[in-house]
C-alpha cells in the first residue's frame, strides 16, 4: 500500500487472481461533475477495468462509476473513458512495459487521499489457469496452517 493512503473506496480483488502484479503506481483521475460524489458513496466498480497509453497520455477504460442520485441533468456517462494523471516518465515507463507480450495495466484500488480520488494501478502479467489453481491451493493450505496453529496455541 502506498504511504499515506486514505479511505479505501473500491478494490479489484479479481485482478490479483487473474494477474501476477509486477509493480504498482498511484495515479490521479480526471473526473466530471458528480463523479466524485458517486466515488465518495463507493458507487464505483473496477472489475473489468484496464488502462492504455495513447498519444503520450494514460486512459482508464471500463471502470463503472454509477450516476449520482441527486445529479439530474448534470450526471455523466457511467462507462466513459477517464484520463489518468501521471508524470511523463511514469507514462513512458507504462508504454515501455505494454510493449511486452502478456502485460496489462489494471486498476487495483480506488481511494480518497487529501480529498482527491486516486487509483492504484498495477502492471500485471496474465496468469494461466493452472497458476490460478496453484494460487488457490496455496491460500487454502496457508489458511489451514493458521487455523491449526491458532487451535494449538489455546
């Protein structure tokens, strides 16, 4: 977790299941109108989200921010493409990583930090089906070990 992370709003648990996260990076999001109010109400879904670099800028796709209930005509399109706020060096690094086969940029978390919505993006390499099963087995074994140790210490 980045140092000084604020209130967690949304988390993409499926991303860590489907991808091996190589590195993470914090980015700001360009929002319109009532989107920040919806985010503060935790009305955001990161499940199918991903990021791309186009023309030297990073964009976030397929992240669903529900329309604000009291927003009337000023509401936004829930699935619109949103620009990510990153430094040029960070964008260049992401573009370089995306040239490698099997590399994807996925949003891992959205949180509020100093009143601003931030997204933690991860550079991930897709897992194969057997890798996913192996990870689940390892988690299950670790859970059983911790249960046994907990019962043994009583």
